[in-house]
C-alpha cells in the first residue's frame, strides 16, 4: 500500500483543500519550532553563564509568545485535519451511493448489501485516523524534517551529517512497512467485513438456533470467530509494530549519537554550549513526524484500505460482462444454452396485428443471459390495454427476471416496445407502476410509503389504493420503522401492492406490474385485489400480474405461461 | 391497531437522549466486560511506563551530558551519562514495541469475552425481545459498538494510567533537583490536564453525544437505499432519497466538525502548558543558579527541558478522553439495546430465573390451548387472543385467520419466544412451569421468514440433526422438492449467500422445512409455508408435510391463510382477527 493514494485528490476535492492548508500550517509550525528551540537554548546558555532574570526578561517574554503561537498552530492543524476527514468521507460516501444508484439494482445484487453499507459508513470512518493522525505527520515529514536538517547543517555540520546518514534508513523502512503491511492489512479489513456479517448472521439467526436448541452452542462459535480475528490481527501487528520499532530506534539512536558527539566536542572546546543545546533540541523534532508516520501507519491503513475499496467501485468500468461472470462462478451451471421455451397462449402469436396493438406492450424475442445461464430465452408476448394478464410458471422459470428486464434493470437481447416505442435498458420507466416480491417499505407513515417519489400525498388516492389492495384495515397514518418494520408479512405485501396502484393512478401509468402480490393474502383480501386490478384494466391500462393463485388465474383475460428452465 | 408492534418499533436512533438514559450500573457492567483482568493488562502497562520514563530520561541525560561537557570536566565524569543516553535510547524503543504488542494482545483476547458477554445478554431476549432494533441499527450497534469497546483498555485506560504514573514520577524527580521547578511542573500538569478535560467536556461532549445516533440514522438510511434500490428506481424516488441521505450526511458532518474544534482545543491547551512549564522552570531556575540553595548548570538544564518530554507523553490524554466518551456511549448503547432485565413478555430459562423444572414430557405430548393470548414487549394490547385448540399426536390442524390476526404471534408463543395469557398445556402441564428449551424440544417451528446462514446448504441443515449423514440430508431435500435443485447447484456444498441471497424465497422456505423434518419434532408448527412458493409445489409441500405427519404420528399445526384440502387435516381453527372482516369462506 502506498502511503498516499493520489486517487484521493481526484475523487475528493476536500483532500486537496486539506493538503494546501496543512502544508501552510506545517511550514508555520516548523518556523515556530526553530524559534522556540533557539530562544530556549540561548536562555539556558545565558543563565548558566550567569545572566539574571532581568537580563533574560525579554528572551523569556519572546519564548512565552512563541509558546502561545505554537498552541494556536496545533489547534488549527487539528481542526483542519478533522474538517478534511469529515468532508472527504462525505464526498466519497455520496459518490459511492451515486455510482451505486447509477449502476442499478442488478449490479448491486451481486454484492452483499451489508458489505456496501458497512463500507460507506464504518469503513470510511476509518479515514478519521488517516486524516487526523497520519496525513498531517506525512506533511510535516515532507516540510519540517528537511528544513530542520538544513538548520542543523548550518549550525553544526557533524550533527547535520549524522542525521543525513541515518535518514535514508527511514524511506527503506517505510517501504518495508508498506510491503509487510500491505497484504496483511487488506486481509484484516476483509476479515473485519466477514466478522461484521458473521456476528450479525449469528444474532439474526438466533431465533432459528433457539428452535433447534443450538443457541447455547454458539458461544464456542463466537469465541472461534474472535480468536481467529485476534490471531490474524496480531500477526499483522507484530510485523507493523516491528517496523515502527526500528523506526523509533533509528530516531532515538540518532538523538543519542548527536548528544554524545556534541558532548565530546564541547569537552575539547570546539563547540559553544548554545549551539550544542540548539542542535540537541532540533534533532528529535526532525525525527518526530517521521516517527509518527510509522507509528500511525497501521491505524491509517484501515482507512486507506476502505478508501481503496471505494475507489475500486468508482473506478470500475462500465462493462457488464465482468460482474456477471462473478455471480455465475457461484452457481456452477453447465455451459450448454437452455432449450428454447416459453410462450404458449394466444399472446405468443406472431407480432404485427396492426391497429389492435395500439398502446400495447410487446416483447419480441427477448432473451436474457446471466453469465452462462439463460433464464429467459426467446420470449415473445403482447400485453394489451384493458386486459389483465397473469404470468404463470414454476419457480426459477425467469418470471422475475423478465420483470426486471421490463423495468430496465438488466440488459437483454430482442426488443421490448410500448406503443411501438422501443424501451432500452437503463432508461427511466415513467409509464410503469410496479410492486416486487419483497415489499421494500421505508421508515415513515404508510401514506408516505404509498406516495414514494411524490412531493405531496393525495389522501383520497391513498385511501382508494389501500382499499383496492385489500389493506383498508390499516391506518395510513401508522408510522413504520426502518425498512417498514412493524407490519406483518401480509400487511407489508398489501401496502406494497397499494403503492403500485397509487402510482398507477397518480402518474397515469400505462402499465401496472405486480410480482406475486397475493402470496401472503387470504382469500377475501385477494378477491378485493382482483376486483381492483380489473377496475384498473378496464380504465385502459395494461395490467400484468405474476402469480400462481387460482383466483387471479380465473380472473385473467390472458394467461402467459413460462415453462420450466431447461437444465442440461 | 392491527399489530401492536407498530407502537413498539419506534426507531431508537430517533431519540438523541437514548444513550444517556442507560443505567450507569449497566454501563459499568458492559465496560467491565471490555477491561482485561490485571494479570493480562499489567505487562503492557509496565512496558508503557518504562518506555515513557526512558523517553524523559533520554532528554534529561542528554541535556545533563551537554551542559556538563560545556564545563569541560575530565571525560571520565561523562562516561556514565554517555552510557545512559545510549541505554535510554535503546530501551525506549524496545519497551514501546513490547507495550503495543502486549496491550493489543490483551485487548483482543478480551474481545472474545466481551462478545460472549454481549451474546449472553442477547440470548434470553432473542428473537422477540430484539424486535425494536432494526437491522441497520443492529449492524451498527452490536458490531461497531462492541468492537469500539475494545478501545477502552487500549486507548483509554492504558494511556491515562501511563501518563498519570509518568507525571507523578517526573514531578518527584524534578522536585528532588529543584523543589520550585517541581512545583511549577506539577501545577502546569494539573492545570493543563484539567483545562484540557474541561475543554473537551464543554466543547465537544455534547456534539459527540449527537454523533453516534446520527451515525446510526445515516447507517439506517444507507441500508434502506442500498437494499431497496430497485423500489426507489422504479418509483423515481431515488434522487429524493439520495437528497435525504445527503441531509443525514450533512448533519453527521456538521457534528463531526464541531467535535474537531473541541479536540483541537485540548491539544492546544496542553501545548500551551507544556511551553508555560518550560518557561516557568526557566524563570524559577535562574535565581537558584546563584542562590543559597543552589543548583548546578547541568541540573538547571535538566529541570528546564524535562517538562517538554513529560508533556509529550501527556499529549496522549486528549485523545484518550475523546476515545473515552466514544467508548462510554457505545457501552450505553450496548446496555440499552440488550438490557439484563428481560421484559416480562419474554419467558426466561429456569437456570436464569431460578425456577425449578417439575416434570418431564412424554415423547409425543398433547398440546392444549385454552383462551391463549400474547403480547409483544413494550405493547399493552394483545397481538393475539382467545385461541382455544387441542393438538393430540397425529392431529393435523389448520389454523386460519385474516392477515394481521396474530397467527405468527401465536406461533412464536407456542415455542415460548413470548409469554402467554390463558392456559397452554403440554401433557396437562402448564408450559409456564417448563423450561422454554424443554418445550422447544417437543414443539418445533418452521418460521414464516426462515433465516439462512451465510454458509453451505449442508451447514444450513446439519444443525437440525448433527448426526445426519449426507444421504439423510439429500433424502430430506428430495422430500421437500429440492433434490434436483441442490444437485444442479453442486450438491450440499453450494452456498446460500448472505441471508440466503443466492436462493429464492420458495427455496429458502423449503430448506427451512427440510430442517424441521430433520429435527423430527413430535409437534410441528408450520407458519405460512406456501408464501412465495408456486401453487403446484405449494400444494405438494402441504401434502408432504401432512401425509408424512400422518405416517409418523406427528402433530402439525399448519398456519396458512390459503385453503388446505379437508382430507389432509383433522380440524380447522380460525383465529379471531382484531379487525372485523368478512369471515374466511374456508371456515
């Protein structure tokens, strides 16, 4: 790992601001250190040679002034570092989320959602240390150390030369630190992420474990996970601390060398006490930032590792194929293409029925490939306004994949046309109202959830939509927790269906798609929903429902059947 | 009011005072979990103190050496100082290395105890007692907060103890050379330390208290956006949502900026007093050089320069105080998220409650409910009430009722995740008098939203019956209609993904069913098995459950809002819903 990743400057303008402000403050701090050391060594020399308090009054006052300025600079540098960290984290976080939203749900689905959200919250917070403790020292090492060495060379050549001889050891050890910690640090970050999901996995599944009487046995597992974490981390730390140790040793020993050499030259009278003390005070200051860089490196590396993962997301090229192969390595499917399938029923008739198709939604030879798998192959169908179409087929027949293609979330071969206009992947679908298999509700009132994406809530439509989805027993003003917590599975599903109906009405959507809307509904609620969907259809909308429930099938104007995936 | 959990689930992160209301004794109990025992902690501390002392001694001996050398004594008078300078330089780095190694190792070893301690507190609460904690918050609370507690020994106790011991020893040392200089050093250290602590309390503690909940809010927002990206995109709500997220981000950033001012002031205060201590030593030292008490030139240089080295070690204090506040609010949040006092709505294991278990159950107990009701923690209303039914070996009862009527609550009650009102008897023995684990040994549950662990299919089945062979596992997968699917995915070693991300809802349900069949519970509660399973397979599944139950004489309570063929069941019970709705035609 490099001590500084230039991509930080590219992606976070706040980092550029911090580097310039920090450089100025670092320069001022160096000047103050020199002034303080010179005034102090002069005062001690004069006092030892017999000066009184009155003789030294002005020097002491100047020293006190320098002390005050130094304190102010310490304060400013720390404020700048913390501000920089906060701004940079926020900038990176927003860019990742923007990029994630650009790339869409399909791209995200191959990444563990907890991984991405951990990265942009907990992961990026590790940058605090990088900015507060590491970067300022890196700046000082670049500004302060050379300046102080120049002053030492000018004041006492042998001491300056000693420092210059010792100094090259430091880049050597910096490289050593870098190489030794690079791989192990990255492993630690990954194990942190694994542990973050692992411990949550255990706590989340505790109910299940209790049912099987396995809850108490998880103590051993917690211990194993944590011991593994300790062992891994200590392995890293032994290496990175060792480099830090050598670094500190070099710094301390060079101070000792300078002190002893000055002492010996003072004895034979070839050096003045004032110069000797001045150089003695400067020597540790010259090494201080370098020592700090070494000491804080492992703390900073966590932040840098998280930042690099962020950069990897931001750098990623637009090619879809790469990501797809990644997912498919998990499933180990055969390479042979799937059999042609899908589409019996009237709708599968050849395209081109003239004016009868006005406003229709048409799938023409749509094939969807997921790596080596082809969940949808050569699917053609026509969905007409005013009709309720039910899509049926066994699990894994590609029903939801087809819906995702309609939504524009995944690329496909063939064409999808609405009223003769081709709908390409990745473009908005203002004409589509949709409810997925997962309710996907949010914190807020039920009414707010229904009006998702709208600035205002239309009370009347909210009531009608809830009624239509068989959810009129729910109070629209009910507050839901994070991720819609507080509703039962069936209730959440009805609210999600109502949300799609609300959008269909308020946005006058031509197409309404519900994916398994009634799987958790009782028959009465389902009857209400079917009636509501019929009303929607008769008002000239295209209504498509993915379902296997007989009540819906019976109510359908058209049934599109997807066949079993042909596995070889 | 269809589900009382709506009331109980108000977002805990929304309350900024949430972490200050935790009982101080509970917070201390959590912190004690994080602090390693003395025998593990002492080596690191000793090494730290020695390293700090050697750093001060290096500067002191160098100053003495140079000032004494300037008096041009015979060189043999300097040899001790020369040796000292070199030894202190070496020892300082060596002890520093040892300190860091020993300190980290102790803290990491303690992390296992810490996680286990927290886990032990979660255990009696799960799953019903954790309902108010959303997933995003769980993530940030129980992982980040627990991990942050590790900083308590490492970045709070250790540096504060080191700084305190070093300050005391240094003041004493300087006092021996020149009492007046010892006094100025002591005063500077005290004043600097107190002012720095005061600055931190006044300036930054308040915004820091706000920081943790803001982080929690942001984490919740991020999780909602990331997990529901498809919904937000489909509804054109993504931009508005990202804007809302940006607001949460802004609030967090502003709080972080306020905190920066406080931390900076502490560092500045200490830097100021370090300088003042030096100037003060200089000022009181000058008259002593020629005064009646008298100190030598080298002694003077030592007392003037030592304060710098002491304050360099003292510089750890602002950082440690900052970490202390973070650690304390993490501990408070852990304490309030997992209270030691289990809510009355949740049954406790007799080992924890001191109840003696009276009877052993038969292998196939009769389950009887009379007017059973249950409520969720923190809610006054019953989520389900008035349930009366009897389930004898071989009985297969369909429990119907509208959505929201509390069917799932009843399922949770029967496996004793929730306590009940009315009477729930197994073999005539009131379930309340039995250990919940013993009840669960007889009464199993197939949950509506089955939890799959981020592991292989094998590991997701095996914990239901650890002695099962691969043949048993494949057979049970066949029975729930997953045999072919498992084979396609590469057998039992195929992974199911984080929270079952790589399997569909129906497949997850089937894996959960396979687990329940493996465990072979004499009484099995099946909560909505056909949700997210297509109709043909769902019917087959229900038939499989009920037919095998008939063959095995297993009692099954099938909770389902969809109709179940009459020939497969022995009875049908309808849960009275809290809301008046048209009667279920199936009844």
